C-alpha cells in the first residue's frame, strides 16, 4: 500500500479510542452490557486496523507477539479462577465478590469473575489475531 | 458435592494448554503427554470406584455452586464413569502408538494439545448432566477432531475432512434447533429435570418431533443409517493413531448421547421412538457390513465395520430391555477396545509394508508372526468367536432380542455376524497368508516390537473381557438397571 | 412478531440449504454460517419475544426477558465463530492444494 497519510493519522487516533473502549467493555461486563468476549473482539479489531493501514511487517516489529501463547495464557488464567475455588473447598468455578474502597477509583466491586473475564479477553484476542494473521501471511 | 468429578475434564484441558507453550520441544511434550495420559487413566478408575462405592452409585457436582436445575451439573453414574475409563484407556494407548508413528513435523503443529482437548470434550460429554453443556462438550470434541483429522494437510485429508466438517456443522446447527424446541416445550435444559418434566407434560406429538431431531443429530455424529456416508472416507485419511482414536471413541460419544437421552428423557413413547431406532440399527448393521465386504483396503474395511457395529449398540437400545441395554454397554466396551486395536494393527502393517491395500500385502504371518497372531485374536474377537469379548456381548444382544420376540433384528444381526467374520478372514488371508512380499533382510524386529508394545494391552483387555465375562456382565447389568430407572438419577441431581 | 421471525428463520434455513447443496466450496461455508444464524434466531424466538426489560439487576422492571436463551446464543455464537474460522482456513487450503473450488472435482477417484 502507498503511504496513505490520512489513513495513518486517523488510525493512530482511532486505535487508542477503540482500545480504551474495549477495556471499558471488559470492566463493565459484570453487571452491565459488555464482557470479555466482546471487548476482546473490539481490541482485536483495533489491532487489525493497524495491520490494514500499516503493513504486516511493520506491525510485527512493533507487536512481536506469538499469539498461541496468548490463547494458552488466557486459558490458564480462566481455568485458574475455577480451580482456586476448589482449593477453598467450594465447587469448581464458584465466584466470589467483595466491595472494596481503592484510592482514586473509590468504591469498586472486586470479583473473581473479572479475572475469568480477563482470561477470556486474552484468549479471544489471541484467537482472532491468530486467524487473521495466519491467512494474511499465507498470501504474502 | 465432589470436585474430584471435574478432574477427568480439567486434567486433559490443563495439560493441553501447557503443551501449547512447549509446542516446539517434542521430547518434553512426549514425556508430559505420556505421564498425564496414565494419570488420567488412574483418575478415571478411581472415579469409577468412588461412584461404585457411593450409596446411590451416583456422584453429582453443581458447578459454580448454582443449584440444579438452574446451574450446570456434572453427573457421574456408572455408565458415565465406565465410558470415561474406556476413553482414558484408548487415549493412553493411541498416544503411545503416536509416539512411534507420528512425524515430528506434525508434533510441532500442536498435535498433542488438540489430542488432549479431544479427550476433554469426550470426557465432558460423558460426565455432564446438562443438555446444552453436552452440546458445548460435543463442539469441543468436534473442533479438536477437525484439527486432528486434517492434521498434516495432505490433499486427500483436506478434501475428505471438508465433507466431514460440513456434515458435522449441519448436525450441530440441528442440535441447536432441537435444543430450542426442547426448551420452548419444557422450559429447562437440565437432563434430570427434563426427564421429570417430559413425564409430566403429556405433549406426545411435539416431544416425538423433538426426539426425532435429536436422533438425527446424534445419528449423524454416531454414524447411524442413513447418515454414515461421511465416515469411511474421512477416517481413512489421518495417521493410524488418530484413526484408531476416532474409530474407537468418537462415534461412541454419539451413541452414548443417544442412549442417555433415550433412556432418561424421551421414554414417553418407546413403541414409536425405540422402534425407529431398532429399524435404523438394522439398516446400519446391514449396509455397514456390506460396505466392508466390498472393500479391499485394510483401513477402509475397518471403517465400514465401525458403522455396522454402531448398529449393534443401537439395536440394544431399540430392543429396550435390561438385558439388551446391558448387552449394548458390554458391546460398547468391547468395541472401543477391539476397534482401536485393529486400527493400530492397520497402522503397524502400513508402517511395515508401506501400503494399506490388501492386494499388495501378503505373507506377514511368516515374516511377522507376533503381529499376525495378535491381529488374529482381535479380529476373531470382533467377529464374535468365543471365548473372546465379542461373543458374549453379541450373545446377550441376540438373546434379549429373542426374548422380546424381535426376530427380524435377530436375523439381521446373525447375517451381519457371518459377514463380519468373512471380511475379517479376508484381511487375514490377504495380508497374512500367501507368499511374503517383504524380503527377510528388510525385517526390522526392534521396530515391530516398538509398534506392537502399545497395542498389546488392548489385546490383553479383549481376552480379559472375554474370560471375565461373568463379573463384567454383572456390572453391565448394574449399569443397565441404573439407566433404565431414571428416578435415581433425577433424585441425585435435583436432590428431592 | 413471532410469526415474522419464524418466516425469517425459514428463509434463512432454505437459503442455507440451497447454498450447502451448491458446488462451490465457499458457498457451502456461507451456507453453514447462515444455517447457524437461523438456529440462533430460533433459540431467541423460542425464549419468547416482546418488549420486556433486559435481565439485569437494577432495572426494577415488572418483568424481565428470559436470560437463558441469550446465554445459550452467546455460547453458540462463539462456537460457530471458531468453527467458521477453521472451516474458512480449511477451504482456503483445500483450494490451494487442489487448485479448484468445485466440489464435483473434489469427489475423489474410485481407485483410492
């Protein structure tokens, strides 16, 4: 692709907006619409936008990730929250929550479901980007 | 409540995930995979023992502490734990055979992770007590099977796997359709709760419709007549270790689901549903064995035999008496072990002769006597010659059909038995008799014993299942009594 | 409303069936995608349609919609997402290896 100035400029701004919205969706997911899966798809779409507007090689040097490891890490995280409840004698996958007051954020609800959701988030980002880069690389 | 119940599902899933990190180091992968497959077998046996010792012989777990019927339950009864043991045995044996035969390039491309995810799906499907969760575990199993069946990506594999995948995706879509209708009719998806509601509901017409859609779905996955056409060609493509795992295990998950749903949920009108199953079983047996008779390829004959033997299992459900169900369960155990062994023998002969075409082999009995006689034992067991395991299970099935006066199915089963013997003898005569095609100096004794070592436990098991027919059949009868009396299951899950 | 959606599901299923029976690999993939869409819509419809409140805490509505079909669909969508991705890659590889996307030519020969 030729050096497309307007696309590059807009991408640079838009990617950050999309990524922060995807994080919002991830954290809103417990009691409001949102969640790990949809947030991750949005984050993946931001990165895909980078791949489209710059080229594959440039972004690979910027984000030198090996996506299968994302999948494995996320899976272990998600499984870990399930198993952690077993360690305390509760049935597998039991979720706990607690209200805590943190500096700056004020009172927040801390849940183990959030950790599970972060696991899902990482898995889905890994899956989506792995699929897209695999097909894209094969062409080049 | 027993968290131990999740271990047959979680252990392979965890190991599979760990192996993703180690994908490029195939030696460490092998060590971890081998050890954990043995560990899985021990877990499965311990679980079966714990279930057998428990007062109701059922252990349940309400996942996430959500009480049934709102949350997902895992239920281990005797049938489920028996299937978990069988899947772990075959899983371990095929894995050790894979060490000897799988090319190291394939090992690097996530062969072992998907192998363990497949076991996750299979064990999950056996242990779940929620029908939507059954769908999910089916998909876990299927997506791993898609990867494994196309693994290596030869032209033949790609071409035939495409059909396999599309067939299964259509069946999965209909699984969802059936679930939607079932939910609209009964308002629940918990299997125990469904069993209770269906009995109260009295909506025979719509439930018959839903039952037939479920039969279509599981029939497509378990290769029942007339939905078996995808099986022979797609099982021919992948390496022997994978074909053996699939041939032994995957269709049996479909059969397990049929037996589970049609003994627990859809028992409102057996004269309609179970008669259909009986006729489908007859068609499956007969056309499957005819396919086998017409073939001249080691692996293809075995693939067609899977179909005809799925028919025997469905026949047990169709006859629907305690003896018939016990026979079907015994048959499943026998079939999983013997079928995997035979596929592994096909893989071993392929490794030795370089072909699976029977016309190009010959004289293996002279050059490889151990291979020949061990194959002979397994083949005779499959054909149902006493005192091996195939005889007793077929005997129970046919006896129960005679007792229920279903003479039509008896006739079909006996004819199919003869044709099975015929096609097994065909393999034996072509591959093991005749003039040897391999020269003396090409024989590699050490390699052959390496190939045989993983298979020997399966052959020992089939002999054991035959000689220990009495206790094993008593156990099968216990399993049959338990699944034919769903009140026990419903009480254990819903806690009333 | 239910009748309209039921007709829509019927249209989706018939289009999907048509596509799956065509010769082109890619159309078959599209057919399976539409088929799963039809099935998902069916689950949604079977849970009951109508302007009830979202099944979330704090809405304080008189009645909520049934959350279960939505959870089921979410799971089913994720699964069909994975399946479709895999099938697309397989289709692509099949096309590359065999140099054709015509299923008539992918039948296999009688001698193998």
